[in-house]
């Protein structure tokens, strides 16, 4: 018995020491990384000043300039997303497949992989590490990070492997790709504030600028939810006749939005419009209205341009939705990464406004809904910055 | 001789008095959830006035009550045998998705009508049966098996519609959320129907009594020749049936099939069952407790939403009420643990 206890104690002490040693190393790493980052930042700043004249907006991939050696090397594309239960991500993947068709057309060898984090930060980073271990410096990655906080970890992992990364939507306020490292090539985001503002204006105009509205917010604390709400509030200031009757979060979720709107409707049955921070919640709001026989008479707006909501816009049941143009977000991000990977762009020369920018969105109204649904987008991936908003 | 007899009498009397006292205390505890519910209704009615008790709001409370009720009913029996079922989010989402994919919808050419719904519910039944079977035969704790199935079902649900949620287009299914019978929505009637089935099972069938027996101490029913394993598998199957129905009702209510129908149903359901007074250690509680528990959760959400309480505060208040309700019923749990 006593021997067992001694062994246990010895083991515990050893483990404790190991943990301490591990921490010290990690701390040293972090410091070193921070120093390197700072150096990179200084480098980047110098280069930007030097190349300010080049017309980057019209940069075009010329396939004849890509060396045969590169074309024969397999480039590994990874799409890292939160989970495929959201139709938005399916559209992202569809867009990426359009881009791989482009790679086929120029004779580039490639392999495409989906990394599904299931909403977990750990899984997201582990997936990324495993993928990088296999693909190494030939990896180009489009990551829709779970949270802003995971982005630096992803960028560091990518740097360690010498691969290239494009992020979308979330990034920490104070960390951008041009200041961080040369491997985190671009960060793009659809302009949530514009989306929130334009859908709100469309809603208020459909109400004749007067009446009460419900506000169904996205997940509290989420960057997209906050920005969209800011856009809504901007629009609200322009319409003094509009009054907010009820406001709350439905966590991006259809069922929760249904419950919320159902309850609000009993307190405010004569509401004029419902602004929702995304289309999944607009689906729930519309269903609550339908159950009361109010569909079409009370205006609803969403953001994201989900299929069912675009259909409802076409049928006049929903006033407007806003497309962040998911087809373009993933595919054009890869086009930029590919241009860098193929050696057509020296990352140092790319000015910061082409490494961190808003992408073009589309306001879908009754007038253009049919057009939006009917046409599968036809992108020219050689013009890699076509998805950048002005 | 006489002295001994007297002592015996005293012991019997003492015992009787103790039983009486415990019975009294238990009775008080039994009514605690109901008191919480009534108290909440009174407070909301004072705060919100006529709007809260208007027929429109009562209908919306009933609407919001239906799915959590069906889910919690299935879960009640599982908890009564001292097990747990964590598969809810997945299995409810899966059956809802399958139902929407099989009836006339926007994503494919299927049009099975009612049969689509039946098949979807049977999928739920099957999942419940498999969970029970694995739990009993492979002797794996139920929370592990059901947790695994939560993920499996979520995966199947997602695959069934390939990421693009199908909108239900079958005319009578589209009309169903609006339909009502004597002022109460048809979907609520479905929940009430399930409620009576569960009540009947619990009160009037040998299976119902076996559930209590297994939950209290499984060696006793085993020693009198009851097939305990069979009872357990049947309980999980019944739960699967309830989750299947909840998924189908959820899909009809949303007019759309998506895995999110089941999202965030599990913990509120567990909370509702426990708030109602069903003990997590098994053997106590039942359907009526769950009815009260789910009503507490629904009325609370509805009232706070009507008062326009902000999301963060709402979560906090919900937590506090759950704590209070459980604290009021906790003595009963302590008695069981000390046994």
C-alpha cells in the first residue's frame, strides 16, 4: 500500500513538473511569435507604400504565366466551416466547386476537402492541423472561423506549415491579415451593417414610413448580429414614424423566432413589420404570421437570401432579404489564394485594402427575386478582386 | 409479557406517526410545482394585465407548450427508470427532417402524404428501440448510448435534406398549423392526445407499474419474474415514439424540415421533468408532474417575452426559477438518497 502511495506521489510530482516545463516553452513560443509578428508588420508597411500605384482592382490571372511545374503539383483546397446544417454553407461549397471547375479548365491538379468543426473551436483547430500535416505548403484554406478568437490560432498554424489562409466574417478587432503574417492572405466580410440598413429601409418603405415593428436579433454578442442591428438602428433614425414594439434575440433559430413572434403578436396584434437579422428567423416569423392569417399583410425582412425566403420575396410574402453572395465569398477567396500560391502575386506587394475588405452583396426585392433565383452566377475567376465592394 | 407488548405498540405507533408525517411532507412537496406555476401566472397576470390571459395568448402558450410537452413526456418514463436520454436534439430534428422530405416539398418529388409522417415517426421509434437495446444488451450507460445517437441522428437528418431545408407544400399539412378544434389548435390536440396515452400507460397498464418498480429498485421486479430488460427497452422505444411525434409536429408547425427543429429541446425538457418533481434517481414522479413542469417553463418564457425582458436577463431569470422549483422539491430526492 505504502509503496503504491509513494509511486503515485512521485508520478504526480513528475507530471506537475512536466506541465510547468510545457508552459514555459509555450510562453517562450508566444513571445517569439509576437516578436516575429511585429517584424512582419513593419515589413508589410514598407512595401505597401512602395506599390500604391498598381491597379489591383483589375488584377487578372493569366493562366499562361503559371509554370507547368505548379500546374502538375496538387494544390489542396480546404473549406473550414461551422457545420453543414446551414444552407448558407452549402452555397459556399457550391461556389467553391465552380472555382474547382475553373482549376480543371486550366489544367491545375487539386484536391478539395471540407472541414466541419461542428461549432467547436478545438475541433476547428485540430481539423486544420491535421489537414496541414498532410497538405503542407500546398494547402490553401478558406476558413469561416467559429469565433473571432480562434482566427489567430488558425493563422499561426497555417504559418507554421507555410500554407495560405483566407478568412471570412469573424476576426479579432485588432488583428488583420496584413499585420499578422504573410500566410494569412485575406480577410473578407459581407457588409453586415449595409445589409441591416438596406433591409430595414426596404421594410419601413413598404410600411409607408409609419407603424410598429418587431426586431428579431441574432445571437447576442455575435459580430454579425451586432453589425446588422447597428444597420437597422441607422435606418430607424431616418424614419421617425417607425416605433419598435418589441425586440429580442432568437439565436439565429427558426423555432425560437416562431415562439418569439407568436408571443409578441398577442401583445401587439397590429404590428406593421418584422425585421429579422437572418432568413432562418424570418422563416419562423413568417410561419407565426401564417398561423394568424397575417402573411402578406405584415412585412417581413431577413438577411442571407435562403432559398425559401427568396421564394417568399418573389410571392410577395416577404419584403426583402440581402444576399451576402455566398457563391462568390468562398470561390473568389480561393482565386486570390491560388494567385498567391501560383506565384502570380507577391504577397508583400498586395496593399492592405486588398487584404481586408467588404464583399459585394445583393438586396433581393420582389422585382429582382426571380432573376436572383433563376440565374446561377457565372463568375470570371481570372478577375480575382471582382467580389470586392468599392 | 405485557410490557413487551406495550413496547411493540409504541414502535408501531411511532412508525405510523412517522409515515403520516412523511406522507404529509410529501404531499406538500407534491404541490410545490403547482404552487410555483400558479404563483407565476398570478404575477404575470398582475404585471401584464388582460393581454396575458387573453384567449390569443393562451392559444400561443398552448402552441409553445405542445412540442416541449411531447418531448418531456417521452423523457419522463426514461427518467422514471433512473436512466437518461440525451438523443432528443438529434432524434427530434431527424424525424422532422425526414417527415418534410417524404411529404410534398420544395426539394424533391416525394409525395407520401400521411405515410411520410408515419414513416418519420417509425424512424423515431426505431432509434429509441435501438438505444434501449444497446443500453440493455451491451450494458452501456444510457447517457452514452443516447448521446452517440444524438450525433448519429443529427447526421442522418442533415443528409436527408442535403443541407437545403425542404419547405412543406402538401396543402393540408400547410393548413394544419392554422386549423383548430373548439378554439384549440389541432397541433395542441395532438400533444394532448399523446399526454392521455402516456397517462393511460402509466396509470392503467402493468407496464406502467413495472416502470415504477424498475425505477425504485430493479432487483425487486426481477425477483418476481418481471423482464426488467424488456421494460427498459420498451421505455426507450416509447420515448423514441414521443420524439418522433414531436419532430413531425415541429416540422408541420415550422412548415419546414430542418435539423434545428430539435435544437435546444433537450435541457429544457430535462429541466421541465425535474421541476415537475420527477426524481432523477428514478421511481418517483410521472406524467402529471411533467405536465406541470413543461407548463412552468412555457408560461415563464411567454410571460418574460411579453414583458420584453432582454435575452440575457431572461436566461438568468429562467435559471433562478428552475433553481427555486428544484429546491422546493429537493427534500423528496434527499429521502430517496438516504434510504
